[in-house]
């Protein structure tokens, strides 16, 4: 068994200035504020400018991290950007961020696990550092989902927004943030949530070749509510603990009704659950870092707290991490 030697030492976040409220959406599609809030819990979302892309959001999140924690990042040796909305197919967002930050000696890769992306990224950073291959890793979850959202589809356009969060993970011989993890993929269910690209064959008659997000909300909801509580249990059991000993639960902020159902089925208190969807909507790989940073800014998360992160979504993938917060 690999003993973790990785510690999260800083966090930052950024959201675009432009807001898209439920009232704004009323003039775009047949919907209303009451209907959206009742079904999703979302009140508004942030939307990137026309010339603002995922690399810009990721860069600003790292600058926020640097400013708040006074951290040097010149010696970062790996950058992992978790996103499903890269600026380009190549170069990677991570490479663009590396250039913007002026980091000279770092690997740079993009990771696409959609809404589970940030948890996957932290998991990879822990592995790279604990194995001894790397010492200092930037993990960023950033999205510009507005650029792949169909604003004529009232079932999906009410959900998605833009934003990003970044975490710095460093080698520490004596203190680790990482306790346990649980990762799964169920690719056979992928047709329930996708955004088409080169292929229009994999789902045959199910595919809508629009380059926009397509989601079967009912199927994704059923999948998440039935499987995430089991995954939560696996994570804490692997960490030789229980949900009763977890201080905060931070799930992917997809939908407040979904989160409420997951908490009910798992027996975890909703009042100890942190989410970012009310003000930012579903930002895919950015929801967890935005929620985590929100909890820190509000003074809820404190050093020594046990935090259960749980991402789930496109793939369909899941990634759960049990952390001990050390900041």
C-alpha cells in the first residue's frame, strides 16, 4: 500500500463577472424563476465573456491562490487541468496556463473526467507526489460550459455556468491531506450525458451532433442517487472511519434536489453539506473547488476537519476522496 505524502497547501477560485439570472432565462426560453429554483436550487450562474476561455479562468484561479496564501509556484513540476471545455483540442489548457504563469520546468496535462474531474485530479496529484515522481502539483478545475450549452434547450440551459478553482498539492513527509479514495466508471451509460466531437457513431440514433451538451436528466439523476451513497460508504470504509466522523460533505453541485436525495439515502446531514450551485450553477469540474473555497471563506472548514469530496457525472464517472484538511 502506498503511504500518502501529499498535502494540500493552498486553494484559490475565480468566476467571471457576467451573471445570468433565472429572470434573464425567462426571456430566452419558456421557464421561470420558481420552476428553476424548485427543481434545481439554482438562482444564477456566471458566464464568460466571448473572448474569455477556460485557460483564462484557470489562470485567474491560480493567481487568487497565490495572492491569498503567498505561495511560490515557480517550482511547480506538474500542472493538471481538469476540464471538458478546453480552449483547443491541442495545445492543452494546462500548457496555456503554464505559459501564462511563466513556470519553466513543469509537465502539463489536461484531464477530462467531467464533473468528477477535480477529485480525479487531486487523486492523480497524490499518486504522483507519494510515488516520489513529483514534489509540487497544481490541480485546477475550470470550465466555460456556456460555450457548449444549447440556450434553446430549456432542460439544460438553466443548469450550466462558468468558473474555476485551483489547489496546490505539495510533498510532505509528515502530514498528508489524503486518507482514502474510490473511483469508478460506467461507460455503458455514457449516452445519458455527452457533448459530441469527432464521432457521431458511438450512440447511433441517440446522438445529437450539435457540439452542445446533451443530457437525459432523469437517467443521470436516478444513477447518481442510487450509486453515490454506496460510493460514499466505500470511501469512508477504506479510510477506516464512518460518515458520522466526516465533518463536511462536498458533492458535485449538479442539482440541489439530487444532493438532498443523496444525503437522505446516505444518512448524511444536509446542513453539513457544502455546494456552490445556488450562485454559480453546475460548473462541472469546477463545482467542488468552488464549494470547498466557499466553505473556507465562510469560516466553516477548519484545520483538522475531515472532508468527503465526491464528484460524479459525464463518463459516467465517479470519484470520491476522504481528506483531512490541514490549512
